[in-house]
C-alpha cells in the first residue's frame, strides 16, 4: 500500500512538473508568437500566405493597409483570392508568378506593380517561396517591399540617360573620358570616327590621340588641358584633325576636370563635335570681309584721287578758260561777240559750281581738314542748297572718336541724306549722333513718303553699302520704313575700351535752318 502511495505521489509530481513545463513552453511560445506578430505587423513590408487554392490565410498589418488603398472598404484579404482583390492585369501577373514558384519549388524574386484606387502606381520587389505544414498541406508565402521611389528615380535616370544619348546622337557629338593618372582615353565610337579612327578603337593613350591632331594645334591642346587643371573650369578649344586619307576636319572640344574624394584632379570628361563646315564658312566670311574692306579702301582712295584730278586738272583748265574769256569780254569787237562771251562765261561758271559740288560730295575736304562734326555740318549745308533743312544733334566730343570710324559715320550720313534728297519727297530730315555705353548710335530719319525696305535691301546698292560698311566697322545697321510714314537709318557702332575714356555723354543741338540762313 505504501508503494502505491509513493508511486502515485511520484506520478503527481511528474505530472505537475510536466504541466509547469508545458505552461512555460506555452508562455514562451505565446511570447514568441507575439514577437513574431509585432515584427511582421511593424516591418516595412507586406507579408502574406496563400493556400493551395490561392486564398489568403495570413496577412500582416501593412498588407491590410495596402488592400484598403487598393479596394477602399475592404478590411482584410483572408479567405479571398487575388482575382477578388486586384485588377485583371495585376492578378494575372500575381497568379502566374505564384505558379512558377510552386512548380519550381525554389524561392524567386519578382518585380510587381499595383494600382491604388486613386490611380497611384506602386512598384514592389517581391520574394515568394513555397512551404508545408505538419499535415503536408502546401502553402505559398511571400514578402513584398515598396520600391516605388527607387523605381521612379531609376526610371527618371534612365529617361535622362536616353534623352542624353538621343541629344548626343542627334548632335553628332562624341564623348571622351581621360584618366589623368594613366593618361588613357576612353572615347565613344563617334569620337573615334571624328578623329579618323575605326569606330571600334575607343581606347588609346593621350600621346596616340595627340598624334591624330594637326601638328600646329597639338601644343594648344596641351595648354588647354593644363589650363583646365589649373582653373578647374570648363574649357573649350577648336583644333584640326588629320585623317588617314590626308583630309582635315575641325573639331570643337568642350572639357571639364573632375576631382576625386580627396579633391585632387582625377579625370577629364569632354564632348567633341565636327565644326568643319562652320570653320570653312567662317574662313570664307573672313575672306569676303577682308575683300569688301579692301574694296571700300580702294573706293575711298579712288575718290580721293578723283578729287585731286578734278581739282588740280580739269577745274584749273576750266577756271583758266573762264579768266581768259573775262579778259576777252572787255575787248569784244561787237555787241554780238560780247553776248556770246557772256553766255560762255555763264556756262563755265555753272560748270565750275557743279564741279566743286561733285568734288565736295566725292571727298569732303572739310572732313579731312576740320573733323567729323564739321564734315556733317558741311553735308547739311549741301542739303540746304537743294531746299532740304536738316536738324542736327551731335554729342559734344564727336571728333574724339577713333579716326577709322569717322569715315564710316560720314559715309553713312552722306548716303542716308542722298536717299532723302532723291527719294523721300520731303524738305526736312534729322541727324542724331549719341554717345552710348561702349559706342555710338547714329540715326538719320525723315517724314517723307517711305519705301518697301525688303525690296530696296535686295536691289538698292546704296542701302547694301551702308549696311556692309557699318558691319565691317564692327557695328549693326537697321533700316526701317513704311510707305507714307517716313524712314529711319540707325547704326550702332562699338568703340574699343579706352578710346573714349573721359568723354561725356552730352549732346549739342544745332538747328540746320538757322545755319543755312
């Protein structure tokens, strides 16, 4: 009997210990379950589990919040399938991915998307894997991380990269990168072609690349690289490339130095493009400008020579003949002879006056001897002889402008006034020469009948001459007019720094009608 009691007591103790242990295990399991749930509900991801029929059997808090955004009013996805919760395109992708995991039996990662009810597209990086419970039931589990911001940033970066490449290709621009430590260049295929290399030869040394450059330009490139390293600023250089067939191309290269983490120059990145056509056009333009400038110089020289020939040659003979006739007039043998001599003297007098007017118009001695202000007032006096009154406004130190601009301004005003006299059908005009920051503004205007500017621009030599003369002097000439509303010629001429230092920007007005009287 005592043995039985001992056995029962031992059994009770064992059972009690087992119960205590089970309770401890249960508590520990409960704590573990709580920790797992807390982690799953507060983790930055969606967690889910589906049974063999695709119905959700587990969801974490983030998944519930996601479902609410996708399908407002839905508070849980437990017992539902993707077909009940998501749009057709999305649920088809989810089901297809689930099937691949179940059939393959290995975890797989997918890039998936979802669309909120308000149209916001979200991007997910999802890992799915299969598992079984103790009864052998198959389940599919997964975790999805929201990568929307990363995907959008990646998409924007790719779009920018695509736009960059499109711009590069459209602009026929080649790119290069030079490692300053190794002095090795990596170029794009197009840059290789620009330098006359096969498109596959994109890696070479700086020495090899310089060998492709015209010998006269190699030193300039080296200096440009040194300047870029010194100033750490973008540099631009135009140089020539001698291609294997002997032809020469012009390349414009824009480069920038980039530093490493320690602030030391590490690499140079550049972009080059073919400017051969531009350089050829520029050289041709320079040649034509030089030719035109020479023609104007020759024209001025010929005018001066013509003035001397007229004044010292023909005019002297005419004046001499006039003097001889004046002497002969006093000893005329008859009244008829005296009348003939008087008529001849009148013709010679008119010829002398017109000759002097021609000489005065071709080359102004006043301009040469007294300066630009006096020359312009002389033009005004000439206009008054044709009954045209010109109002003049000049800045007080006009004669201080560089000598080479005096002829340009004088010829511009002369041609403009000539057009007024011949075509404007008016008896009044205005000349205004103003001092502007860095230069002059010359304006000759009238209120005459006006004209078609485009028609005259293409067919009027005088207008073309004004424009080209001003352009060759480094300025710009604008002609405006409307039929019935007069016309205006405005030239803006630049003056090198220091040429007019200290000259005030004040004006001196002079009424031409008072002068002519």
